[in-house]
C-alpha cells in the first residue's frame, strides 16, 4: 500500500469588486511512488462570461508547476462577481 503526500507550494489571493471576501487559489504538489504532479484549487468558482453558468474546472493533475500555475492564473485573472459559488472542499 502506498501513501500520497500533498503539499501546498503556492498560494494566491485576489480581491474582486462586488465580492466581500478574498478569492484564494493554491497549487499543491502530489507525491506518490516517486513521482510528483501538480494541481490547483480555488476557494470560489464563478461564471467567466456574461450569461454563462458557474465554471468548475475539472480536477486535473499536471506534470509541471508552470502548467498548473498557468491554468490557475488564467482562472484568477478572469474571475468575476457573476454566479459566484464557494468551493466547500477548499
């Protein structure tokens, strides 16, 4: 039986007009069986465009921290106050 160790390696916090709390994002490293993958998670989700529903990214693992960071920053830079939903698993 193997174990999986998760470590938070980066944390980001942004303020968005119309939302009373900070939006947080983090990148975690996942170590298992001698390999490392990276994933990102968000404290809240939103609709990224007018008229769209709340966008919840699929849970994916990336082979590099740079790729995980690019996806996280893309979401955070597009964050709006439309259809905001708290991530209960953050």
